[in-house]
C-alpha cells in the first residue's frame, strides 16, 4: 500500500466557549491518515468524534494546533484555497443525509461539479448519472430527496460524495438514521469506494462497521485513547 501521508493533525484542540463554560471537545490530539487507508474513529457519545471529523473535513477549524492536508498547514490557506480543497479533495457524508430538498436527486449529485471553471453540463450530468448507477439510484434521478427513503437518500449522498473523485471521503455516523438493511447497503458502498482506491475516514460507534476499516482509533473525552 502507498503509505504517503494524506493528512495529519498535530496537537490539535477545539475548545467551545460559552459565557459559563469552556468545553474541550478535542484536546491535543495527534494522528495522521495515509493515502488508501480506511480509518474508523470510534468512542462514546460526546467524545469529540464529530468535532474532529468537522476539522478534518474543513467544515470547522481547530482553536489550537496544526492541521496539514497534503503537507499544507490549513490555517495558512486562504478562504478560496480552503473551499477549493473542500470541493475537489473532500467528500462528506452526514448522518442526516443533508441533501437539498428543492433540487432533484440528479442536481444534488451534479452540484459539486457544476461550478467548476470550464465544467461542461453534459459531462457533469454523465458523471453524476454514472455515480447514481453505482449506488443503484439512477432510476430515481428526477425525484426530490423528500420522495426517497432514508436509505435511498443516503445512497444519493454517497454518490454526491464520490462524484468529484475526492482524495478522501469522510462519513459521520452514516448509518445512524438507517435500518440495519439500508445501513449494510450504505456501508458496502463505502467499502467499495475504498476498494476502488479511495481513502476513507468514518465515525461510528457500531463495532460491526469497524471491521471494514484498515485501522481504528478511539476517542474519549476529547483525547485519543488508543
Ligand atoms: N457547537 C458546540 N458548542 C459547544 N459545545 C459543543 C459544540 N459541539 C460539540 N460540543 C461539545 O463537544 C463535545 C464533543 O462533541 P462531539 O459532537 O464531537 O461528540 P461525538 O463524539 O461526536 O458524540 P456522538 O457520538 O454523540 O455524536 C461534547 O461535550 C459536546 O457537548
Ligand atoms: Mg457525533
């Protein structure tokens, strides 16, 4: 396996401050993810898993420490550079699907590609349909997400996460809102992405789904415990 480091966090902390309390959601954490890995992050509720995943996915930034993506320290990047990385290098799958309800399934999947400079609509559409075929949802391409079951919505979300062929796919409890059959289908699709060469990082507290991972790390009280 290619063991090139794709990303690394060094002494990363995230403190949420309110008037009364400071919460150390993530406390001086160090780890890296290599290209081609499938990393699972597990641990108890409130342990900081979603917080660290949001930081890795560039949806949030650390209050302390450094986050390197492809060797670049992300706090030194401009907003434009960060949004380019977010759009081109990162796919994100949420527990609650987060599809845009007033857009069709196809438009949701086309969205990450459509604003690229020089993007040709016909090519973007063809790529989106190809991804929808891979997750078995092409027959629902003109539906609204509201007309789909949870499992179907999450399959569309997987298609949206993979449409850009990102360097890494993050998923935060992608099966949290699904019945066990749909959960299995979604996890199989994520596993397939890994087998096709994608780097994957998933948060789950379900031990059934850490089996697919090549490595698992545990978070508790904001720290890496193993
Ligand atoms: N926006 C926020 N403002 C204040 N505190 C927050 C915020 N987000 C998270 N926290 C706190 O940070 C800690 C870690 O939360 P986080 O959501 O990362 O946990 P988690 O491991 O994902 O838990 P779960 O398994 O329940 O999803 C918790 O104590 C939480 O209350
Ligand atoms: Mg969480």
